């Protein structure tokens, strides 16, 4: 597990991304060879392609655009575990997306054009190279070289909490080797996974090739192995608290393990003034750019909604939400329900919701209904990336029933966020609790790098209709 700008990424994913970037870059050179393999002077063909711009630049543009397209369609995300057909669909869509962006870039800057023959050959070589790379990595992904071996100190309630995250740990490159009942409480984990310290904790770790020790003791006042843990650290074995370990394993902050002191003293939950200015600059720039590019879609959507109701209902839907520091503001959306949708009171949208109009179903599925919120971003009520804003009626109940819910309001709400790309749409209080865990991960580990990661992966939410109601 590597940490890039406070965000944790599995080592195997980083390696896959780097290898695919090299494959995409190399595919241009191989594409030139495939296109001119029967030429009497292949070196001359390479020189001709580099007349207007270096071939390295052309290959770099091709590789970066295709690589970002693959990221945008979720091919570099551990949360998407597809079978072969699902992977093929994502690759096909990513190549179509990349093709469109590359063609557009050729019109903007013609000097980087590869030529139709070389471009087609490069695409085919890139597709074949990506498929081969993916096949190899799928077979190697469960190899021990990509796994961090964990020993959990504690077999009680906290130990059972880590045990329940086995599915997460496998996806994110961890393997739980066993548990040590160090505090002698009632064992809550599978007894077959218990390990005994026969001599020293260090010997147990060395015998089992342990990479990290996780402290999950229900009561640290009883049997805390200070000497053993220090010996492990001196030998290069990492010792982690349960909250830190769960964050790395799951990609969210586990509410059941979060204590108020951890919010204050942990490495995170902070943001420099310079980063705040940079985020605001990004919000304004991105909002203006998207409003400009999407203006035809916005006009057509307004016209479609107006015609569907013959002008009887407003095109826009305004609703009070809570933002930074619980400040109320009016969020704007395109209307996707009738004006009497909440005649029985406020309620979550549900799957196959009868209140949603035919046009509303489409604009919700494609997230077009969210576009007017860009005006909220320009006004400063919202950010482009952040926790979704919630209604005051719901917030009151959530703050009473869900611990640490108020922490969501320490940052501006956003149009999209970490919870939106990692967790499906929720319509229950339990779903809200689960999404809060991802929101807190975002708040704790905020960086512009994480914002860009969320932005690119939001594309897959739109393309595949994830979480829409």
C-alpha cells in the first residue's frame, strides 16, 4: 500500500497503472512499425512523423489521454471487481472515450496528429497490449508479493471488526494471517485463526513473515506488549492502530473504531490556506468550463422539461440544504419530479420511484439534473468535490443517531465526492452511516490529488449509471 498525497493506493494498482502507461506509450512506436513494416526505409518513416512535433510528444499525448480515459471508466479502481466480460466493456468504453478526446486534441493542435494509418495501428496495438497486461495482472494479483501480511493483536470485539473486513483487505492488497488473544477477553473471531506467542512476539512475526502488526485490543491496560511491539518496530515491522489499519484496508474511516481524540491528534483533518485557495480556483475554473461545454445540453434539457409540462411547472427545482458550518442555502437542480412529489413530507428517492417523470428518469440516470449546481459552486455555497449536501429535516435525525455526522459540515458540500464513487445510492439511515465513513476519509485525507482522482472516477458513475435514482 502506497500513500500518495495522503491517499492510500494498493501497490499492485500503482504497478498496473505504470505498466499500462508504458504499454500505451510504446504502442505508438509499435504502431508505426506495423503501419510501415514493408517499407524499404523504416527509419525515414519515423523521421517524417517527427517533422511537425517529436514522436515522443505524440506518443506521450496518446498514452496520457488513453490512460486517463481508463482511469475515468474505473479500470484503475479496486472498488470495481469485474469478470472478464465486465472488464472488456470498461476497456471498450474507455477506448471510445479516449478516441473522442484524442480526435478533439488533433483538431486543437494538428501538429501532434499521427496520421490515420499509424493512429489506427496504435489503437489496435494498445488494445492488445492492455488486454495482455490485464490478463497477466489478474493472475498475479493474489500473489504474495502484492500482499501485506497482517497480525492482529486482539481477538475480541475490535478483532472481530477487522475480521469482518476480510473482503476489503483482499481487494486492497492485505492478508490477515491471524489473531493473538492478548487481552484474554472473550474470543469473538474464528478460533481457527488464533495464534499463540510461544516465545516472543518478534519470533511469531518472523516465523509468519508478518509485515504489519495491528493493535486491536479491547482494553490496552491489560497485557499491552510494549517490549514485543518495540522489538518488532526495531526490526522494520510496522505497528499500526486499529483505526489507521481499517482506513487502509477499507478506504474509509470506520465509525465503530473512531474516537474523538483521533480526530484531533491523527495525521489528517487539516487543510493549508494555500490549498483552500487552490481548491476555490479549481472550483471556479471547472464550473465555468463545464457550463460552457454543456450549454447545449442545458438548453435542450430546459426545453424538454418545459415542453413535458407545457410550461406549468418550473424548470428548476430549488431546495434548502445545509452547507459549511450548518449554513443553509438553496441548491438548484433540473426538475425531475412533479411539483407534488413531497405532499406527504420529505423522503428519500427510491429505486423505480413513481414520483420521477420520464424525462426526470433520464436526467437522473445521466446526472444531467446536477448541472445547475455548478451555479451553487460559483456562488461559493458548494465545492466541486465534497460530501453531498443534505436537507435540514434529515440532518437533525442523522446527528442524533449517527456518531460524528456533524463532521461532514466542516467542509463545503460538493456535486460529487469520495462516497459517490465508492458507495451506491443510499435510501436508509444505515446507508447514510456507511457513506459518512467515506466522507470522513475524504475530509481527513483531503488533497488536490484526491480531488482529481474523484473527478476522473466520477466519469464512470455517469457512464455506467452507478448510484442514480
